[in-house]
C-alpha cells in the first residue's frame, strides 16, 4: 500500500537529512495521474520542508531541490529520483508497486485498504458526536433537509472508518413557538380522522392555514402564545397533543431515513432540554452573565469590549426560553452523558452566527470543551422541484429519482435482468442525488439538475454505480480465473500502472476529507478511478486472454472494485451489483 512506499522514502530522507521519519511524511504525496501520460509516483515538497524548519527558509529553493536530489540514492524500492520545480520526484520499483498495492486484495483485507496509513497517526481518535438532519416535527420532511442528512451521514461514516467511536444524533425541532401555532391551529382546523389517514400532510395543511390566520388575527396569535405556555408548564392536554404530533412524525421520518440508508443512534430534541434551559438561565444569572434589556428580555453580552454592542437573547420577556438557550442546555447535557471528544453540528450556513454565539456562551460559562465543537455549514440547493408543486417534499424527490432511473434503465440496451429493478433504481437514484450534492464545496449553493444528475456517462452517481456493477459482473463471470498468486510483471503496462498510481492517493484523500470534512475529495477521486477503469476495460480484456494474464488483470479489477465500493459506502452510497 501507499504507506509502505511513503515510509521507505521518508526513511531514506531521514537518513540524509538526519531527521525523524515522521517529520518528513507530511511533505510527501502521491502524484496525481493523467491519462496516457507517465508520471512519477511520489513527490517531495521542498517548500513544506522549509516551512517546517527542516531546510533553511532562505536561499534559492531550486538549488536546494537539486542539491538534495543528488544526495539521495536509488535502492531496491526507489528506482528513479529526479528534481522538478521545487519538488523531488520518486519513481518506485514497478514489481513492488504492483505487489504491494494489490496484496491486501488477495488476503481478504479489502476493507482495510488505505485505512492503516501512517498519515492517520496525527488524527485524534475518540468519541465524535454528529448532530445532523434535525427536521422540525409535525412537518413533512422537506428536500432542504436532504443536505444536512447526507452530509452528516458522510461525516459519521468517515469518522467511523478512521477508528472513532461515533454517536449519530437527530436533534428534532420539537419545541418552540411554532408548536403554539400548531396546537392552537389544530384546535380550530384539525381533524383526528385526517391525522390518521395522512398524518404529516394534514399537519402541514393545518400549519399553513393557521399561519395565514395569524397574519391578520391577533386572537390567533394570542391563542398560540397561550398553547406554548401550557406546553412549557406541562399541562396534560397540550402535552398529549404534542406527543401525538411527535410520535407520528418520527415514524414517518424513519421510513425516509431507511430509503436513504441513514440511521441514528439517538433521537433527541429541544423538548428534552426545556427544564435544563431554565437551569442554564439561572447559571448565567449566578455567573453575572445575564443582563436584562430595555425590552425586558434576558441577554448575554458577547461584545469583546463588554459594551453591549453584540448581545444574544436567551430569554423572552414572558420568561420562556429560546432555541439558543435549549442548545446551550443540550450541549452541556451531551458532554455529561456521552463524554464526547468532539461534537459536530451539520446545518445550513444561515445558522453560522447562531453557532458562533452558542460556542461563545459555553466558553463564557467556563466550558473549555466548547473549543472542540464545530459547525459544518452548507449552501442552498436551487431549483429542486418535482413535476408538480412548489413545496418540495423529500419523499416526492426520492420517488421521482427512482421513476426517472427506472425509465432510463428500461431504455438502456446494457441493462441486465435483475430480481428487483425498483430497488436498484432507488439506490442508483439516491447515489445520483448524493454525488450531485457532493461534487463541489459544501458551502457553495448549487443548482439541482435532473437530467445532468441521472446521466450514465459523465461525473455522476449513476456512472459510479454503473462502473461498480460492471466490475462485479466481470468478477462473477471469471470466478474460475481467480488465483491466490499472480505474476506482477503482467501488469507493467501503462494502463495498469496508472490505476495503481491513482490508488496510491486513496489514504491521502481520506486524510484530506478528515481535515476539512468535505466529501468532494473522495467523490472526485472515485470518479477519476471510474474513468481509468473505463479505459482499462477496453485495453485490458480478461475474456480471451491467457490464464496468467487473466489472473493478473482480474486481481487489478478486483482491487479497484473494492476501493470503489469502500469509498462509496463512506459517502453513504450503497453499491449495486447489477445494473
């Protein structure tokens, strides 16, 4: 694997520069491949060595590069060393490259490929709590929640694959003034019969109706305030109705999560922390952090100069708590219960200021672990519409993705006979949604495009699934050619070497993803792998080849298939075997 070569090159450098091997690893990276163009396997960045103080930061960088390159000698692992522009290039022994890279796939260690790298030594492992999805109860799952759900799932999968203990939490919006509106509105517009037939649709209709009513009806606004106060005071009738709304919503959501292949360890919610929120208010008061504004609200001064130029409201004038107050209480409770080493919140970028305030308040209260809390923000999706209606519910989007994929598969000449076409269409449709979302930086808004998303060619989730299914089919058809050993020299052609060079980058891509929690690195790595495999299918036939050639090529294709499947699973994509 890549770590074998990186360590050996770092060892060689360490002897020459009289530095520990670990200090040199960060300056070494696998060289990105270009089709039909020979490249070195690894490169050493001289500027990184200068920044870290291993080489003097003054003087001509190119002279330093050339001087160090001449001091390094070839050996049985590294067969060529050359100076580039500010980098030193290393080409490793071709036989060793083939052997070491494909070794894990003969030992049934496929899932460990790339995950035992020395790069991950610097990552802190421990308990990671990821809060994601977090829709509001009593509302249908809106397509806008899709991003939080799939991004949070990716982060949880990545952290788990890198050896962390992961807690997946869904923090439901199940408290607040909107329940005052819904509770008061249900008394006037609700119907228990309709609630049984189509629960969330009916609650959505009631919510729309009561909002319209409240716009011009002061009595309705007051009824909403009264209902929420009854909830805060635990009055049985209000609590009973609220519990009914919460239970039917969670049931509906779980159906959607199952379709997405997403699960949670904990379903929590704002309601769990209503009493603790009052305790937070008391703590803020006793610590002298709570001030009363001119409007009678409770605020915390967040301005650096203490001049009240930047305040955060934590208490309404009627004494009821706010979302931020419950978030402070929730964070303190989670630290006590789960002893997390880091907590990650996945929400859209409009909440960036909320989390800035949340972490600031926690630190002001003396909770130093707030430094280990992180907000992962994301942009908006534009143009996500189904054929009917402006309000886009996620279930409608998933149904449409499946229907369009079924249609595309029925039109394709290459579609295979399969037992469950609908299930395959569902998985491929969801892959397409995820890849379209993950290709760019999370913070960017992007425009949803059905046609581009579902193309079988090009950089799409459909292309990933098609490549995986094609590889699985090739492996199934050539079961008899599988062998425990193979001849490495039969894979010295440029097409095979390019795939192996690309696989050298897998651990670096995972490391980069772990650093910034962006899925784009992994998505783009897998898409590039699929393009290389498409070329290899044409240039390296297994069928009709001599047995030893077929065995070697099959090992290469099996290795590529494993890495593709493992990477897809981290992204939250279920690989399909037939398509």
